[in-house]
C-alpha cells in the first residue's frame, strides 16, 4: 500500500441480505486534513453508494456522526485519518445500540428516556412573558452550563458498560440533562424528576466507571452529574429520616 | 411516531429545526384540540439551527428602540425588505427571546442577571443576545426539549417528505418516505408548514450542513408556489478554508480584526474606517456581510490576500482579546480553529475566507406565514416573508425563526380549526402512485449518471455564475449547465435498491431539489440587472430603484423558472443610498 492511501474496515449490515454484520475494506486516498467522515463520504460518492451512515454539520455540534473508530466512540467529523496512520481504521456502528443498517443505529430508546426525565423548565407558576426575563447571575448560569452542552451524540451510551448490560439504565446523557434542569435557578422540577432519577435504573445503577465522561466530545462530564445526583438523592433520603416533615432542598 | 391508525393530523410541520419546533409549540398553545405532527428527515436536534453561533437580535435595553432595529434591518436589506413586516418583526422579537428564556435557554448574562447583548454587524447598538458562541445549539435544544412536554406534538423522525398532496387547490398533507422501513405513506393534514431551512448545498463551499438541500422550497415550488428573491445569497466573510466551517461574526463583535497578508486592517480602504482599537458599531469589522465579502475579493484582486491549498484567505486576529475573553464568549471558535485548522486563536490568527451562508430568498409568504397555496405555510430560512431583502443582518435569522415560526404556527392552527378533515382514501392512492414514481425513477432503472458527478457540476456552476460578483455571460453559462444537468438527472443510477435506510435514494431526492432551487437562483439573478445587497453585477454596478425596487418571484414551468415581480412595501423609511 502506498503512502497516499489508507484502508477503512467498515462494518456492513443490510437487513434482509446479511445474517449478521461483517467488515468490508475500502482503500481511500489519505489526505492529512481528512476526517473519517470525509473518507466515508468518498466511499459513498466514488466507491460504493450503498454504504449507509448519518452525518450533517461536519463541525461537531449536530451529534449525527458518532461511530466506533478503532473500538472507541467518536464523532467521525472530528476523528482525523492522520491520527490513525498507517491504518487500517476500523469503523463500526456505536456499541450498545441495535443496528438498523450498516453504521446507522436506533435511537428510539434514548428518545424515550430523554422525555422521561422531563428536560424542560418546570415551575409552580409561570411568569408571563410581559413581565420580562428571569434574572440569572453568571454564577447561577455557571452551575448548570456544562451539563447543558450535551449534543445527544450517544457516545456516552456506547462507552457505558452498565447500559451495555442493563439497557433499562436511564444513562449518562439523559441523567446529565435532568441534572442540568435541576441545577437551573429558574427550575422547580426537582421533585418531579426525582422518581426517574432515583429509580433502580436511574442514577443508582451507575457503578462509576466514568467512561462516559472520557468519551464525551463536549466536556459535559455526565459521570459527575450522576455522582452528584446520587449524593443529592442520598441527602434527600437522610433528610427524610431525620426530618420526616420534609427537608427542603 | 403514530400507530397504524395514525398519519392523520390537523397540522403538519415539515422540518424540526428552530422554526418548525417554534411553530409546533405555538400551534399547541393556540388550541388543545389540535393534533400536531413534526416530520423531519433528521431527528430535530440534528437540524441545522444547531450550527448557528453568534446570537439573536432583539431590542432589550433602554439605549435601543424598535425603530432603530427596524431601520438597521431595512438599511442592511438595501431597502428590499418589506417594511411593514420588519416593523412587526422588531416588535415581536423581544417577547420571543424572553419566551425562550422562560423555556430555559442558557443566555449569557450580565453581572446583575439580565441577559447580555453584544454588538453585531450592521447594528447601531448592542442588541444581540447570545449563549456564548453556541446560540443556535442552545436555542434548538431548548425548543426541542420544551416541545417534549407537549404530548400532543407527535413526531415523524427520519421521514422524508417527497411531495405535497393537493386536492381542489388546497393542501391536504404530504407523501413521505419512512427511512427506517422505506415505506411511502400519505400523511394527511389540514395545514402544512414548511420549515425546512435553506439550500446552501447548491454551492460547493458553504457553512451549511449536508442536509441543507432546499427540500421544502422545491416541494412548494413544484406545487406552484413562487420562490421569492432567490438571487440573494449571503456570503459570510469568515469561514474556514477547505471545510467552510463558520467562524462567527461574534468574533468581530467581541473585537476581532480582519487583516490582509501585510497585517493591515484593509477594511479602512473601503470606506469602513477609521480603524479603532475597540469596535465601533457598523464600522470596519462590524460592517455588513455583503460589503465585507466584496472587500475580501477586491483585496484578493489587489494581490494582498494569502494563498493556500484551498484558495485565497485573510486573517481574523483575536489575539489581542486574550484567552479569558475568548474562553468565556468564543469557546466554540477556539475549539473549531484548533480542531479543523490546527490554530489556537489565543496565539495565532485564524485563516478565513467568504463562504456561502444563507438564502435571503425562499417560499413567498405573507406576514402570517401563509403562501399563495391554500393550507400551505412557511417560516424560517425556507420562507421569504421579507425581512432580509437583499442582505440579512447577522443575528436577525434566529429571531426570524422564532417570530415567524410562532406566527405561522398560530395562523396554520387557526386555519386547521376551521377546516374539515381531508378524506384520506384517495390520498392513499396518491401515495402509492408516488411510491411507484420513485421506484421507476430511481430503483428500477439502470442509468449512467452518478449523483456525485451531477452534484459537483451543479455546485461548480453555481459558484462560477452566482458567486459574490456576477455578470450576464457567466450566469447564462450557469443557466445552460443547470438545464443540461436537469436532463442528465433523468438518467441517474442508484446502486442501492434496498428499502431500509436507503441514504442514496435520499441523496437523489435531495439532488433533485437542489437542482430546482439552483435554477431559481440563477434565473432570478440573471433577470435582476442591478446591484443590490448581496447581488453584485459587474455589468450593472449600481442599484436601480426605478426598475428593481421590487421582489422577484420565480414560478416553475416545464422549461425552467419564469420570473415575475412584486412591489416592495415601504412604510416610513424611503430608499436612500446605503453607506456605512
């Protein structure tokens, strides 16, 4: 193989044709500023139009193009070929998800879990728009900002050993988003989210492996959200023991 | 996704980006009797609103006024905006951004807890709200997550609408392909709102995501609705060479400088000076996008730009802003520059060049989002309600999708409440006809043409004829190329004949849409014999109000677009020379 190319071993799976997923090799030009997604687009446009995968923004913010690259969950628009030389580069669908076809995974489970954690502002009384904004200081914004950066790319679920074994686990991104709203000074929905969070498949399932935070491309740190939610849950439980009339957070 | 007896709604929104979600929520709040569906070829949080960076304009402070926002917008539009629409826009903008604040959008804040505002190009005061430099991302996720609380908003995620269903001159739904199983179904609705965004992918070098292929524009156009002001294509002055990834205007709003290869702030040579250390509204780097993009080309013609593997570029220098400010207000710029060009803007200037960013034109609507086709509405970049005219000011488009998304949602909801449900039986027949059409066109034939070839040739032709500077000869050549490509498209060949997640079929459908939209751009541009806003003709260098103070309307005919014109609405700001 010359220096000017690199080989991708891409997982193929066509329902109705293939009994199970299998790798297929493609040799693509090596360009030092190409990302894995560029190589996939080259394959689709010039070699094999049947290869299926998702992508859109190609700038790391839409969250579409997550795949396993050499066994690690990555946004393929931010994984440079040059970092995997001389290759071959293994490109597989995200782990822990059902595969629809080739590199396309099913997101239905996450979408359902996302709704379940009520990721929206909940208030006893909503202020009319005519009364203006809620004041929120930069410090108050800072408390939850990191957890609002999740792009729903699913890399954390692909990295999570618990989700792999117990798919009912609410999972890193959904918990981080629930935690984001719990921390928001405008929100009063903590009690309503608590049942999902403290459910056996909520935060308690996590064994603190921390892989979710390692693979997160946006620095969200879902592991911290999970651990701090556990602490909040435990504090609540303790408070309910010593102050049965209701300790308020 | 609905059950087997589903596929029938009062209101159907096509597109799950900012405009579509805002429309769906507005409709849900308008009446709890409505069944509302959002159909998109991607999951809503993948929509291109997610890539918007700099901010959202609205009058929020005592040093600002609605009239100033209106005047800036109209002036920026080179007087092609409809002024009654702009007045409504600026009036409803503050309420919309506050509503989004109530829905949890993490706007950046002042020390006293108020939402912050920053300067933006072409605006006379600080009025651009922002969430660091990921404003579109935060707006989209806030809207999407808020939409989840409305249980009657159902979604068709990863469905592609292939045609509008029309009966007796009224829209009654769409035919749509479910990517997951490849089945075509009629989705019946009393009103349809197109919120499918722009079509930057008709050009080779664009900030736009892969999904921006003008699908909704093409569907409406095929159904006889005119596309308005399509010749006006916005080049953003600062994209990364090669990828076209956007470096937000906020980088200049925060004080970044544009420098040529001699390290000179060249904008002062083009009437935008004098250069100052701290940014001055509407001057230098805070000039409007059309003018800054033209300055870049002229600077290149003088031999004062850098040359790189992806063409000429200049420097966007942020170094003097310091690491602290960059990390606080421009963290995404730093991330993108580091990842995609290997530059840390704290220590080095960022290479940038003009890049196709936004379509001012779109599906022609009135101030309520209604089109000329009964039951069809449109909002956001897909629409042209006419606040942007010949050049949009940065940070007006995110506000536009809120204000007019909400308006279209409300008016479509009221329309749906008054109408009886369409009969779905004949529509099922139409869906199977549509399926057969696709099968015959794409899946059974063995043509000789490849998607990628036609796409590349179209993009090349658009860049050559419909770029920053235009003239008759190159535009005519572009029109001829597009007509030929349309013929070649009939012989397209697909390798993928599968039903499940056939992205090649989707790419073919998208290509068909882009070809239609590209022709409307080129034909409208050829017909407009003047220079106005983003449309700059070297053979007609002056604005010509006598002939062209009017909107173009492109109607579909079998031989390509037919161009007609519509007067511009002037209320309180008579046209004057546009000088900054």
